[in-house]
């Protein structure tokens, strides 16, 4: 509501300034200069009043911005009867603030459309029936039903025989884990298997997910606001302006010369050119699937020196994929995959769905399975093309086909072995893992060329898994086994070296995203909590969008700086001319208008920034697709 009220006020001020300037010009050219002056004044006063309130608020917070220069020029012009000049300044100032507000409002609206909210209710067993209750009503000891695909609402223990939980958003472990009866289930994890019962052990406000949300809020409160690029120039420009205006009045005794200096000095190149360039950068970045939530995050993105990456769902795809197919009886690897995928169509287990997706990508025809029986957490049995097929864990399959367990070569850390039995014999194995995303090496090399000097991995996964996945990437450091608060501590430590960008997709990443100078969330499949805490959201499931995003941010900031330098240089020349008596206040306002047009046209070049990598924003690609490697047939 606060954002909405502020946006409405800025819109009203812009309309008052436009109406006052145009109405006064109409009266002036119709022969009513006295009434025109009054109308210009009416358009100026609301803008000036709002500006003075903003200045007092900023000074109270110990901040000095460009608003002081604009207020001085408007006040001096009104005081000495130069109302037309004041009206022009009012229009430029209100236009610049409206433009910034518009860009940030658009980003907020896109975020509301993009992100889903965390469920606010849960299903509770009560007197032999089920009822939907608010999360705050859940107390320790309540028995809840967690349906397939549901997010676990509170911390608790599994009350069914077993449960399969996707904890990747919390721990970074990419493959689901099995929790036995009486085992712990953390809030924020997702039910990846059949429905199960959960006995709550904590109320929602004390659960794991709520604790992470509190960490996010604390990180956001403690994060120092980024100063706007324009404001960093403001103090020096203010001192130069006041010095020239005072000198002109002191040496000539003519206050109108000081007014002319102040009007020419109105920092419109800063007020307008910077927002225009940055808003253009926001628009251009969105074209490449990078949603940046405002000009401040875009500036911070352009100055980033350290990059911290999450592993699961960020550097890796976050979904298990087949890396090798081993055949043990001469069966063609494609046939092993086809039969396994055909049977796995009957379950929604994420590993089974990954096998089905891999087979379909290979163009394999999958028949409808029959007589399917599922042993939750162990595997499936059934008929595929009139053949008896068993798919699941190695021990489950060898037990069903009546063969002794065959020793399989040691798996790499983080890999999963899926056995396939056909017609009473062990036909082969599918080795699955969560591999590195395609193009990661090139992306990191490109980021280093763009000035990112330090790249770290921060993950809740095990050290050996993190080292295997990132082997050969040349990272500056690997931090594994981290909890959400430890990720925040890492971000805060790295910020001492310079601006830090953190990239993640899970609930456990949200506090670190909020604490970083720039938090980047994988919005296509990431958790809503991480996307809401972030400053930047990648709208497509491709971490390589980071490189063009940073390139666009740096290009937009460079163009904004060019516009500022050129505009301020021309304004200083105009101030000197006004101080020497060559410009009246109205002429100064017109000169300033010409300068404004020039720097705005220059700032609009940001709309044409073309990242070095060519990529179509209409691409339907969703990241790295499974690559099937045929292993040795033994």
C-alpha cells in the first residue's frame, strides 16, 4: 500500500507540472502573461512542496541528494518572478521521479504475476475426518495429511510407513530422501512420493521454514541501502552551483543572474538521464529473461566483484539425469532404457520421471505398462510389451529376479544407481546424477572477463559432491554443508572485499540472497521465498542468463555515466555563461531543455545494448537437457 500511495503522489505531481506548464504557455501566447505566471506558479508549488518534504526527510536520515539543487532553482525562480523557468524545472524533476517509480512498479507487478505464495493452510485429521486449517492453528501433536506435491507446512515426524521428501530447497541435496516411520520431516520440504501422515512437533512460527523467513527479514533490515549513482555526484555539483550563483550575485549585484545560474544548473542530466538509461537497461535485461527489481539493483549488479553460487538448481539442473546406461546381458542400452521408462510411466517419483523424460528425448516409443505394483521407495514391477520388468534399487531388483547381487563399480559422489530387470534376469543399470548445467564453463569464463574476480560455491550439500560437480571450473573456493545462517555469514564476510552477488533457487538460499548486494533467484523453478528475497530473478531456467544480465547492467551504467559527464559539463558551461550575463533565466531553461534532450537521447542507447552472446528470448529451452552416454556392455 505504501508503494501504491507513493506512485499515485508522483503521478499527481507530474500531471500538475505538465498542466501548469502547458496551461501557462497557452495563456501567455493568448496575451495573458499575468495569468500565465499564476498558472505556472500553481503547477510549481505542489512539486516544490513535496520536494521540500523529501529533502527534510533525507536530511533527517543524514543524506544529501540532488533534490537540494532542484529545490534551490525552483525557489529562486519563484522568489524573483521567473515562474516559467520554475515550471520547466518542476516538470523535469517530477518527470524523473515518476520514471523511476514507473520502472520499479512494473517490476513489482511482474513479480506478483510470476511467483506463487506459500500455502497458508494444512489438512488436519480431526475426529475421523479431514479439515483445512490455517497454519497458525496447528499445534504440536496434530496429525496432518501431506499429499503428493504438498510442501510440508511445519516440522514434524513421519506417522506413515515411510515418506519421500524433496529437501533440495532446504539442504541442496538434489535427490529425494526416504524418511522412515518416526523420522523427521522439515517444513519447506516437498512430498515427492505418496501421501503420508505427519505428526507436528512444532507450531508453524517455530518451524524451520519460519526461521528461514525471519533470517530473510533480518538480512533485509541490516542491508545498507545502495546509494543512487546520481546522488553520488550531487554534493560536488551542489557546491559548484552555489559557488557560481553566489559569485555572480556578489560581483554584479544582480540576483537574476544567480537565478539564471540555478536554472541552468538544475541537475536534469542527473535527474533524467540516469533513470532513463537504467530503466532502458531494465527493459533490455527483461528481453533476455532477467527481471531486475529497480534501478538500484541494476547499478549494484554492474559493480559486482564477487559471485557466490548455490549448487543444486543453479550450477546443476536440480533434477536427476541419466549419465550412463550399463547393459549386463547384451541387451541394447536403448532397449534397457525403453523398458525401464515404459514401466516408470506409472509413478510420479522424480527419479522415474527423469527416466521417462530421457527416453522421450531420445525418441523412444513408450508402451503403456500393465499389472503395475509399486513398493514405495524401493521400485516397480509390471508388464511392458508382454515382458516382465522390474525397476528400482539394486537390492530390490536382484531380489525380485532371483539373482545374486552383482558388484557394481563404485559410484561417484552424489550419483544414484537404478537397476533394471527383464524376464527374470538383471538387464542393466542406469547411473543417474545431477550434473553441471551445459555451458557453465563458458559462462564463468565470460563473467571473469566482465570483471568478476572472485567466484565461490556455497551449498548445503556434502563436500565430496560439491567437489565432484565443480571439478575443473577453477572456482576460488567451495563452501559445503552450509546452513542458511552460515550462507548469510559467508555473504557478509565476502562483502568486506567489495559488492557481492549471490545466486540461488531454494528456500535455504533466501536469507543469503537478501543479505547480498545483489541477490539473484532462479525464478522459473525456484522457491517463491528465494525469488521474493532476491533483487534479480532469472525468468528462464538458465543460469547462463547471468552473463548477458551483467553485461547489460554494466552497459546501462556506463551510458548513464557518459550522459552525466556530458550533461554536467554542458550545464557548467551554461552556468558560466549565465553568470557573465549572457543568459536570462528563461533562456537558461531553454538551454537546459536542449541539454536534457541530448542526454536523454544518449541514455536511450541502453535499449540497443547487445550482449556478445546471441540468444533468442523466445527460446523454449529450459536449461541443460539429459545427455545419455552408452556405457560398457558387459
